[in-house]
């Protein structure tokens, strides 16, 4: 590393002229691991499930919550690539479609439980869940979308889910892959 001589420093000061240091009233610090944990604890105390929040704040999230344009992707276990590709691209036939627009979380949960039971009885493996983009609410975070992201991950019958293709609702809908009927599942 080259040392800067006194002569060079003097020349720099002369070319810049007089300066006035800026006063910083706020100090911005990077969040460390402890601050992230503290934030999660605060959110948990507010009654929001901790699992609604991602392990790290990703560019498409704010405080770990998905925005309306965020793609949701989940895979419980290793699945054949053909099955994952079919799920991602919506290349499957489904008789189970559920629309949750305008429902509260308890209403959506009841309807989801009923629909999963119906899919199980009919041996349907694929489900299209339309939750909406959440643009009409006052929050920048769609409530049903984030709730579904949390709730579906906690359902043992759900093997994977992916944001739907634009024709099926795009970021306002999910394709869900369910375990086969003969697959042994312990209820959560």
C-alpha cells in the first residue's frame, strides 16, 4: 500500500478549499443476528406466528413477509423433477379449486380443511388455491397469502406448493401438491 506524502495531502486540501463537517443526527447500523431475533420476539408477542417470517430478509420481502408480487415456493421432501415441473408450470388436471377472496383467516382455515378433506376423499393430488393479491387491504403485505404460506407448510398432506401461472391467477394463487391417499400421514 502506498503512503500519501504530506505534500500530496497539502495539495489536496488546497484544491478542495474550506470544508464544514456534516452533523449526523441519526446513526444507521446494520442489523446483527441479535437484532433480528429481537424483532421476531416482538412480532411473536404481537400475536403473529413466528413461522410467517423467513429466516432472512430477502429482497422481495419486508421484515420477512411476502408482498403481493412475491412468488411462494415450498417443497417438503425430494420429489421427482417431472412432478415439480408439472406443479410449477400448472401442467396437471385438477377438480379441486378453492377461492378464498374476502375471507378472514378463521374462515379460510375452515374452508381449506374442508377442501383438503374433499380432495383426499376423491384421491385428488393437485389443488388450485386462489387467495387474491391483497391489493385492497391497507397493508402492503397480503394477509391471506402470508397466512397460507405459513398454514400450508404445517399440513402434513401438503408435499409442495408454488405460485400459479398468470392464466390461473399468478401471484394471487397457488398450485398445491398433496400426498397420495395411500401415503401414511400423521395429522398435525
